[in-house]
């Protein structure tokens, strides 16, 4: 599992790949056939029938392949929202992007350098199929991350070329995420003496609480926000109890900068707000 960092590592000792917005999974092929496991070890083979069939057609005897199951949107980007629908309704739209190889034909490859494992993996995956190889991105880390941001991708993963494969959290694999700015419904503002203020946000149209955003806007915006919050004071949403929060009536919309590819707000900050 890669460690989240603010910026990608520089130097020749790393490879950099696109961070796909999907379900981390492992394909296991052995004498019993093909199985596909989730990151938590659940057997989801029945949900990925087409991918399991594609894995069975690889010209290998046995293998354990690490990768990400994704579905692409019209722009060719992995789309987590569409992935959930595709699993139940559009199996033919699913892809498995392979980025590491743990075992092959009875041999444990985990102590081999990453670069060597990936070279073997690339050779065993044919082009144009449901199982694809995650190509390394050419160029230096800073330039790659700039292109990743401009393309609207979730982020990038950097891996030490000489690293062995080890389960659990690792600093040999690092992930750098891009940010997005989106609008959310403002539920209220949490203020406690001596602590930073946070805006509590909900998904637009559903009212689902998605987390808090640090209020680090200019002083003028903070003062204007607090005036609006007091003028629009309302009851707390059903089931929410936070004593230090001033709740507001519906109608205030916040612009929030946050990490891409997360179900809820993470590393989020309120940039501005408006009245609906």
C-alpha cells in the first residue's frame, strides 16, 4: 500500500505510473482456475466474470497479479462512480490494469527488484485485451505530475525500481494525489476557541454528509461567511450532533478544494461560498 506524500520523489531510482481510480485487486490463477480478490481478501470472481475469463486465456500456468479494476469514461479516464454501475450492469466495460507480479509458474518473485518483475509482467500481457499493463510514464517526476493534474487524473504512484514486494504500508511506493475544486452544500460552521474553523459539507442534491473543509480563506471571506451563517441559522440535520457547530438553513453553497478520487472530503479547504 503506497504512502501518501505532498509531491512525487525526484531521481532516477523511481518509476512513475498513473494512479487509477478503481478497486485494487489481485488475480490468482492456479490449478483450481482463476479467482479475483479484493484488497481485503474477498473473493469477487463472480462479479468479474469477463476479467476472470481473460485471465484464464493468458499463456501461463499459475500466477498472482496485482492491479486495479477500472471502467473508463468518455474522456478515457478511470471513473470510480461508473465502476460500481459497471460491475452489476456492464461487465464488458471493466478492465484490469496490471502493475505487479508476485508469483509466476510456481516461482515466488516477491524478492526480485520491481523493475525485473514488471519486465516479466509486460511480456506476458497481450495488447488490446481486458487485462492491460500499467506503463511507466516517461520524464521527470515534476513534469509528469503536472501532466497528470492537467489531464484530470486522480494522481500518480511512484515506486522504487529496486524494491521488493512486501504486503502492508510501504514507503517504497508513494502516491501523490491531485486536487479538485467542487461545490457542496454548506451544513454549518464548527468553531471552537483556540482551534481552526471548519465548514461542514454535504453532497449536493442528496444531503449526504461528506466531511469538513478547513476555512483558510481570506479574512474578508471568513467574516462574510460568518455573517451569512448567523443570518441563515437553522436546526442541525437529522442525526448530526456537534455542539460547537452553528448550523444553517439550506441555500449556502461552498467551493471546496480537495483530493481527487476519494468518496468523502480529504485534505479539504473552503475556497469561497455563494448563496443559491
